[in-house]
């Protein structure tokens, strides 16, 4: 009995220390970014465009808006498609096509984002011969798609089979059961997956360097380059100008707020569902 308790406490201690070892670097990074970024953040940073080199001040308003635009553009086609694919994988899981699609989706979820950026570059940028917001949206959409698909599939799997049988007993066809019972009953979990997918896409830098590239002004044209917060942070961070480096810290702080806000929202909706 004493030996069992000793082993239990030993493994609990090891797991606790492992968790702390993982959390410490993350907490230190967040604290350091908040320390460096909060002191550089001001209203002008959020509302103004960048200024030329040598002039202090300016901001990343165009990059913040561009990030939201690109994530929304990517989600326009990937979120509905992901929900439909996830529903198909859940409800027709024995089909050979479903098995093939499941492996393909898993493969996409494991591809590095820079490879997705190169793919979008070949697919959109090269044929049109210039960078564009459309190509950036395609790259982010590919990142969002597998997350939404797998989340939808797993959420729908949690619904008991008796619920589907009850719908059939009431004379409902398969389409009405899926839409009016399964999808509507799982909308909180599906929405959580959408939030997590968009939060990941919002923080991606590598795909946008090959696709949307960047812009020093506000732009809402699909076939023109568009600024994004991660790419703007990267550009400013590697520059030799102190003011740009200061703004890079402020941009990192804003990006962390956006990503953490989306993740906390996802946890809130999941708790409401529970």
C-alpha cells in the first residue's frame, strides 16, 4: 500500500514538474512581450499608418485591419467547407472516400505553414504575376480548413446514435437530421473550433511573406498586396531602426492580445456548451 502511494506521488510530482517546465518559457515570453510592447503602445500606433524612415511615430493600423481582412477572407470558403467535410466524415465514416479524406485532412494539418505559403504562391501568385490579398486568403484558408474539419467531426461524434435514430423515427430525412438536429445541437463546439482555427491563422507569418507580401497603406483590393500584423512585425523586428523595433514590440503585444482573446473566447464557449 505504501509502495503504491509512493509511486503515485512520484509520478504526480514528475507530471507537475513537466507541466511547470513547459509553462515557464511561455510565461516568460508573454511577460517580456508585455513589458516591451505595452510601453510602446499608444493610440497613434492603433490608428495611424507607418511613417517614413527617420520620422518617429506612426503605427500599424493598416496591418491590424489587413490581418482581420485576410483571416476573414480565408474563412469565407474554408469554414463552410470544413463544416461540410467534418459532417461528411462523421456521418459517412465507413465510406472509402471518407477514409481517404480523413487521411488527407490529417496530412494538411501537419504541413508546415511555410510550405502552404509556397503552395499558394505557385497556385495564385505565379499565374497572376503579383502578390495579392487573394493569395494570402487562400494560404490562411488552407490552414483553417483541417482544424475546422476535424473539430466538426469530433464534436458530431459526441452526439449519441439514439439521437439520429429518434430523428428517423419521427420521419425526418438524413438532411434534416444533420442540419436541424446535429449541426444546431453542436453549434457551440463547432464555433469553438472556428475560433481556434482563426486564432492560429491570425498569428501566421511565413505564408503571408510569399502571398500577401505587404503594403504601407490601407488596401481592400483582392488583387493587390496587403499588410498583415505578423509580416509587419517581422519586417520591423529585423530592421536597424530603433523606432521600428519599438513598434515591432508593440505589434507583438497587440497580436498576443488578439490570439489570447480568441483562445479565451473558445474556452468560454466550450464551457457554456458543457
